[in-house]
C-alpha cells in the first residue's frame, strides 16, 4: 500500500513572543498531521519589485529596479511570525483529540486515514494539489491533503511554484561586467552590461551596475547623450570656417572623463574639470546636413557621448557666431520615451526652385526600434525617403545610433506631427534656414530637442527676449501652442487674439509677431514653441532662433550652462514666481517685470563675455531659464535646463 509521507515537526519556524521580563522568547508550533506551513512575513520596501518568500521563510534577494543606468535595489529580507502553540496533551483513547487555541493533534491515526488536512498548525490552508513548495533546497509536490506526492533535492536552488531552478526569479548576479537577472521561469538571462565609459561596474554583492552614473534622476543632467548633426545651410556647414560642436558642463565636484564615439569608432576622449564646461568640436555628418533633402535614414548617423560623471550637454550648429546658427539642449538617454510632438517651421522658398525645408530627426539607442510617424494636418507634404512616404506617414525601423531625418516639401510644415516608438528615442525639430515670419529677412537655422509628451504640462509662462543694443525693449517673437490631444481648450492671461480650441492632436495656434508676456493654460497637455523674428523686422540685432518653453513643474533651483563669448551679446532670461530670490553668477537678480496679472515674473540678465562662457543660476525656488546670443543677422536660443519628471495627463 502506498504510504503518504507526513512530517512530524523537526525544524519549525520560530515565533517571537515576549517573556515576563520583556525579553523575546522563541517557541515553535507542534504538529503531527500537517506539513510545514508556507508563511511569508512582511518585506521591506525597495526601489524594485519584491519576490514572494519561499515556504521555508528564508530570505530572498530582490532583483532591483530596471532603469537605464542598471541600478539594483537592496536585498529584501523576509521574516516569519508564526503563532506559538500551547502544550500538547494526549489521552489514552486513540480516537480522542485534545485541542488548544491554536493547534489540533490526533494520535494513532494513520496517514491514509487523516481527515483534517485543510489547515496547518498555524491556521493556514494546506497547499493545493500539485503546488510546488520548497523545504530548503528540496522541491516538494503537494498532494492537497497535507502531504506530498514527491520530492526532489535540487542541485542548485529551489524556487516556490517552480521547483528546481538555476536561480530564484527576481535575483540578479554579475558575470564579469554583465548583469544577469533571473527570469520568471528560474533561468539566468542577460539584463545589461555595465558601461565602463559611464563609470559603471557590476557589484557582485548586489548584482547591479554601480557608480556615479547609476540611479540618475529625470533631468537634463546625465551620463549618456546623442549629439546629432542636423540640416544646415550649405554655406555654414563646412569646417574650418564653421564647426559643429558640443559644450559639456560638469556639474559634479570631481573630474569627468568624456568619450565620444560614432558607431564602433572612438572620435575623441577628454577630461572635464569639476564645475566647468568643455567645448568639443566634432566633424559634420554630410548625409544629414548637406543639400535640401530628401528625407533620409543614416546608419550610425548620431554621435554618442558618455561621461563617467553626470554632465549636461548642449550642441551648437555651428559653434561660433556666423550668419545662420542655433543651439539645442540635449536630453540624456535615461529621460527618453517613445512619444513626441514635433515643433518645426514651414518650408521657405528663397527663390523659385530654391526651397529650404523644415525637418525633424529621430535618433535610436537600441536596435530594432520601430518608429511610427503620424503627420499633422500641415505635415502631409514631405520629401519622401528613408521609409517615409510623401504624405508624411511611415513605419521605420532604426538600429542603435541611426538617425531618421524627415524633410518637408514645398508648402509643408511638420509642426504637430506625432512620433511614436516602441523603444525610447530622441527627437529634434527645426528648419534648415528660414525667415521668421516668412516675409521678413534674413533666414537663419532653427533647431531644438523635443520634450517627451510624458513631461509636458498644461501651463506655460511665455515671454519675449530683449532687443540688442537697447535691451530695455522687448524683441518680437512668434509663438505656437500645439495640442497633444483632441479637443484641447486654451486660456491666455492676459488674453491673446487667437483661436482657443484645438480640435485634433497636432493642431496648433500661432500668435503672430508679438511682444506680449502671458501665461497659457490648457485642459490637456500642450507644447509651446517660440521663434525669434528676423533682424529686418525692426526689433534690433539678431535673426530667427527657436526655443521650447519649459513648464513651471519642470523648473529647477540651480543651473550650470554655457554661452559662447564670441557672440555680440549673450543673455539669460529668468522666469520665477513672485518673491523668488535668484542669483546669476553669484549676483542677486533685480529689475523683475510682471507677467500680466499672474504670479510670475521675468528678468533679462546680460552675461559677461569676458570669461569662459560658463555661468550659473541659483534660486530659492524652482525657476526657468532661456539662454540666447545675438549678432548682426545671427542668433541662437535654447532652454538652459529642466527636470523631465513624468507628469500626469
């Protein structure tokens, strides 16, 4: 006859109780009819997911959070807290049982005749039939009646619900500088490689990448960037007269080693001193910057810039003051998402047959990234190429470091196009060289990095830059407000003479040449782009440049930024709540101007061009900054920084 195997208690979980003197006393529950109870105590909170405790109550190790930097959470400790049984009393009657408050014992009953299999001595149900539990490294298959059908000694480890496995799901380990995570099926799988160029190494104690670049927050400060050469007028995209460059600002108190690669090739490696900015000149990428089209997909078209310590990165296209310039704030890879709205500018016809296109560019950092393009109402006139149709639609697969640059056709305006991807990407928008407005000279290059839709908000403070040389006057700009969702309603304070309802995602309103300061709010997330008007508009020295407004929820208390001293004049505009205390390069900011009847104010500060071009802004509350420089028929403009927190819809 098959004998079902039952265990008298040999090694039981201990329950903590207090003695008369307040000391902790450990006691065990006794049972002759039930298997070991499967109890899991509370787990400690960690940054990553926690795993259920094994049925034996042994500690398990958490696998850690899945972030771009490979940070792994601390070990989770699981404890048991079983109720202590009272003393057991037997009678001489083989069929009589004596029961205390917490236990039930039945003497002289064979395993096959046991009927009380629904509960264990701790009050928990017996495990279900065919459920796999672990007793140390022994995998046991429950029979549903308080016993086990079978058991197996595991050569490596036992995972509850699975049995003998290579590892416990959720655990992680180091294999050299590679991190492996244990899958739900209990096998080791490759998770990530700790990037030495970001100062990361795999720590065997926690099975995770550790270093100064691990666990970065969501802001413009990071360790992994993709500088990208964009479409530029052919007269100003050839070295040495015009140079493409990036500025790397080291925000830490230790030197940072910065490495720039393109594909498998290292381009340069430099050291950036603490709290300083280093300029790095890089070769132009002709496939992305020459000519006026068509749309193109360039393999390994982007540079990759990695640092061993957190830095911020800006790109200049080109660097020094020339006739057509702009600059972009780059966003680190750990802030990228797969959802973007495009802000660009229409194709501008210089002479019949000479057309300068608007553009947007998509950059991938993972292989097999599928990008879906949904053109806006104005974005359906495109120069086909690179997998993009003439109507602006397309599904294009990019590999790491690839760049897809989409160019507008005559009459096209890519503003409002929605870019979606199944893996994180970076998106730029701009124009090769254009008048702003289209009938006011002269043309200038426009570009800016798009913010992920997840980081957009419903309120923005919009102010114009100042004129040069008379910086007591405001310079005119054109402003676009772009809807991220259908049926978006806008409110302007003070009111502005534009349509207030945007019917479709990607629709936008345009405030024509204006010097107004205002706050725009919406019932759904919006993107706001600002365009400096050309010099012949009568608003002082400069030419077109482009800026994305930063919503107050993403403002910061401190910034380190660069303003190239070769420009005629450089400024930082500071946006702040009323009564804020702010310094620029250590000097208190005054001469605040109110933004209508709102709680916001703005100050325009001219920067000192005698130094290195490195500057700081510090506030006692979060503030926003825009940085720009001007010369005769030339300018650049970019947001000096921001947080990139995910904001609710």
